[in-house]
């Protein structure tokens, strides 16, 4: 009986609904609404969505006085759960404004005082994400794309208005759960999450967590939305919203309820989800974790199985060793690591025996077959606990020492390099590289030692050294180095670098410990300096390892003559110079510093003089090349021959020229002084002071030009400092005349030094030019003599050919020969002397 309604018929419906007053009119209105619902039962055309929305608003107004309109309103809202119908492909874009406004209106209709309407709105919103096509379509129409309504909901800011509507259903559990279900779906979008955060969704949800809910859906859906907000929106903003004392208290109560009363599998999962959210909150120091008592609860919960002290906070909780409890244990360890970064939590960690609880795992698994954690789970917890110990130990160093932690770690390290059969699973993040071996355990144990040794606490160092830590660490280092020869990876390289770092701190400023190190340590240290230079670019960590080895050499060898001589005997200086010849920017400074320190040993200079690099390069030539490269990098002005350009400021850098002189206290270093520590030029100058500036082999004239600058480096640096003093004085006041005259004289002396060096450089270059000219003349003379010799050879050959082919020429030659013989005879007659003939009888050759 129903006929197709025309667009104008909807306008008629709107006009009809605007009327009021009689019972007959109300019946007519309800009847008409049923016809509209029946007509559009297969979906609303996009062009009619705006009119249907107006009808919705009119019905919502009437519900306040006439409840009969509730059912038609719900039926109309249900239509929004069906796919919209489009006639043309462009309809989606053309009607996007009207559709987004209509969907936004659904959020505003949540204010209608009807539970049925609220629930239907939420059901329609949920259907956006579970769209089912109707049985039949309107003639000439097709459904819109699957995500069209989701996009329109984002554009209409439906999520924001739905969050605000939570306040309307605060005491209505069923309606609240439906709103949360709708928000669950909406929170899968980045845009919706941004809108929800703007509406303070995180804090609103958190405050409703403790509401009565026998089904448990309230906490489940709220935690799921919070997870989506953290993943899809600004994590910092969500944490800030959850960071109030009220929210933290609410989370604590829900967590405690799930912990003690939740026995279902899903309760344990939900408990762990909330715990992860809490761990994110704990990362923010402003969140009142300690003030709320939540921090203490988590610490006690993390340690109660290891410490085994009764505590009312966790009364009623039993560890079942299920997978969920295993995950909770790991999250709790993670929370302890986070809390260790907060100084105000130190006392809390100490009072609740965190150090002993973590040290419980610094041992081999004694009971792998008994009920409890499996071998794989124990290994993962063990590695996690030791990793957290590295964060906690520096905060509670006194507690660390009182628990004999160093002893436990050294015994554990001894087990790590022992031959006991052990097959690590290497399944977890912390177990990386530890499959089938004990490298993961070794790695994290050394991290703990590194963290406490890095405090430079004398008590820690003495405690370690008294137990023979230096010798044991060298054994572990040798073990790791041998393993690294078989298969190099990041874990082994990190282990070696950490041991070298620990040894550096232990031996620094203690000659006796350096002597202990030198017995076997230098032999282990030497191979690091023979590393293939190509490995420095491998990305595995060889660069860090080499720097750690150089640092260890500086701290553990230099300053102890026994160790220094041992290093020199093993040709250590040659290896350092080989590394220096690589000209790696990050290595040069530390190697030059080591060589400067070593140069106090008289044998070092001899070794440096003997060294020869590629192409017979000498140490002096290498140092000069480094000087030139450093000046090029610093922007120091030099001409094409390497001579000084600015005699007033010969070694000033481009950075110093850009800086204005600022008056500073006498205790603060100026730019000229700071430059000494930052560049390598001062170190090169110091080495030349030991090598000498004369009789240096392997230098070219250009090297001598640079050497002249190096030789006067300290004079130029003094001039720089005086120049800064002059400028700084003029900034503050005018010096008295005698002082001004003295300052000018000092400046003149500095400038004259520059001119003297330029003159010396010119002399070197002129000598080089003169030498070149002499070499050219010598070469030209050799060429001339060579040509003349060739002419004589050619003439002799021509004469030979003439004698052999022309008899007359032969006769002439014979006559000439006889004349020459006669001339050569002595004019004085020798009495009774024999007469010798110059002819050889029966000779038939012409040669």
C-alpha cells in the first residue's frame, strides 16, 4: 500500500511534525513516521540524509512531552546503521558536508532523556564498523563505500561528542557500556583518538573505572580504549590526563581488585594490560606514583616471591606460574627499572629489599625440574632482573655493597666462562646472542659492574680489587676475545668494551693495580690495536671497542714504568702510530694524547724515530700532515706554499675570528685557551718538543715550512692570549699610558715573531728553489754529455766502416797511426836499450 515518497513528501513530513496540539495530529504524525521508516528500510539516499536528520531533531523535541515518539525515533536512528545509498559516484563527495553534520547530530542526540534512544545511537555507530548490505537496494541506487560513514564520523567529530556524553550516563551501567563499546570502535582511528583526547577522554574513563559492574566489561572496554589512545594519539597528553592523583588511585584500586579477586584467564590478561599502562605513567616523574602508594604496591608485588616476607599489601595473591603471571613479573621488573630513575623512590626501593630480590637471580638455575618457572622462563626472568639491577645498583650502592653483590657477580662471571653444560634459549629481548651459550648472562652481569664502577666510588673499587676482580676480568676478556675470533657479533664486542671500561676505572690513578694489570693485560690489549681498519666501518661496534682499548691503555698502563716498558717491548708505539696513520678524526685526538703521555718515557722518542709507515713515512712527516689537515679543518689562513698569511694572528681559527671577545672571570678559560684542549695542535707541538725540531728524516721543504709554524706554536698562542687581554681591557676601560705602551710592545713582539717565521719560511722555499735550479743544471749537463758521447760513438763507427770498405782510407789511417806512435816515443835515447817494433808480423786484420 505504501507508495514511493517524493522529496517534497519529506518536506511535508517535517511540516507535519512541526505542528502540535491535538491527539489526531499526534496519531497522524506517528503514522507518517512509520511510513518513512518503512520506505527507507533498505537504506537512506544521501540526498535525503539532511531531511531525515531534521525529522530526528523534531522527534527528539517531542519525546520530552510525548513518549510515543521514542520508538519511531529509535527506528529512524536505526536507519543510520544501514549503508547510505548513492545515485552517482560523485554523491559521496557532494553530500559530505550534510552527511558529516547529520552523523555529528547523533552524538548530540545522546542528550535525549531516553535510555532506549541512547542505546540505539550506540548500536548504529557500532554498525558503521560491521556494515551488512540490505536484502534489496532502491532502484537506481547503490551503497556507499564501506568506510564512508567512518570518514564522515571523523569529519563530524562524533567521537568527541560521544566522550562528552559519558557524563550523561554516569549512573546508568547499560548505557555506559554501550557508549564505551561505540568508543572502542571509534578509537581505532588516529583522528578520532585526537578528538577524544581533546575531550579529556583518558581522565574521564579512568575516573569511571571503579563503578559497579558484575560483568567486568567496564574495565575491559575502558582499558582497551586507553590502549588505543596511547597508540594512536599523543602519548604525552594521555599520560598527563591520567597523571592526576585521582586517576592513579582509581587505577590502583582496579588493579588491586583484579589481582586479588580476579581468577579468570581474562582477568589476568586485563590486569597485565593495566600494568603496562601504569608503567607508562611511571615514566613521567610528575605522576604521583609514590604519593598514591601505587609504587610501593608494585615494588612489593615484584619482590614478594624472592624476599618471602609477609606483606599485607599483597595478601590474598598467589603466584600460579601461569603465562600471565610470568608476563606480570616481567612488567613489574620493568616498573622497578623505571622507578630507579626517580631519586624520590630510592628509599622505597631500599626499604622493600629490591637489591636482594634482584640478586636472587644472579646464580645458576638450581631447581630446573621442580614446579615453578620453566628453564626458559627462569632464564628470561634472570636476564631481566640482572638488567634492572644495573639501573637500581647505582642508586642503592650502600645496599648493593652490604649484600655482597660484587662477590655474587664475580662468582656468576666465573660460571659464565666455565665448562658447565648450559644451553641458553636466547628467546627474549635480553637473551639476544645467548642461544646455546652464557653470553647474555655475561653481558648483563658486566653491565651491572660497569654501572656501579662508573660512580667512581672508592668503596666499590676497593671491594672489587680485594676479591681479585682485575685478574678475573682479564680472564673473561681473554675468553670473549677468543670467542670473537670464531664469530664476531655485537654482544661479544659489547662485552669486551665493558670489561675494558671497568678495568680503566679500577686502575686509574693506582700504580699497584696497573702493575697487576700489566702481568697479562698488555698481552690481551695489544691485539686490539692490530684490528683491521676496515672493521671500523662494519657497524657492529669495533669503533667503540677500539676507543675502549685506547682508554684502557691510557688508564691502566701510562704512569707505571713496568707496564710502559712492557708495552714498548711489544712494539706498542709502532701500533699506535699505525693507527694514527689512518687519520681517523675520532681516533687522532686520543692517540696523540696517549703518545704525549708516553713521551715522558725516554724510550718512546727512540721508538717514534725508528717507526716507518707506508712509503717509508716517518713519524715527523705524519705529525706534520695531521697538523696541516687540522688547520685546514679549523679554517686557519695559509697561502699555497703553506706560509703564514696574517703575521698578527698566525694560528687563529675561523671560529675564533667570528667570536667577539666577552669579558669573563679569571677562572673561566677564554676562546684561545679552550681551543688548545679541543684541537690536536697542542699535542703535536708537545710531541715535537720531545722529538726535536732538527735533524728530522723524511721531511720535504713544504714540511719544513709547516715545522717552522709548529716550532713557534707556543709563542703564537701567548700572543693570542695577550691580544684577548688587550681587547677585553678596551671593552671595560682605557689602560694608563705606560700599560698601553707595554701592551703595544707585547703585540709588536708577537707580530715580529710571525714575521721572523715568514722570513724563515721564505728562506726554506728559496733554498728549495735554488736546489731545484742546481738539479736542473746538473740534469741538463748529463743530457749534454750523453748526446756528445753518442756523437763520438757514431763518428768512430763511421771511421771504422770507412777503413774496412776503402783501401785509401785504410792507408791514411795507417800513416796517422805511425805518426802518433812516433810522437809518443821518448826523445831521449836509452843506451843499449832494446828496439821494439810496433808492427805485428803477418797481421791481416784492419781492427
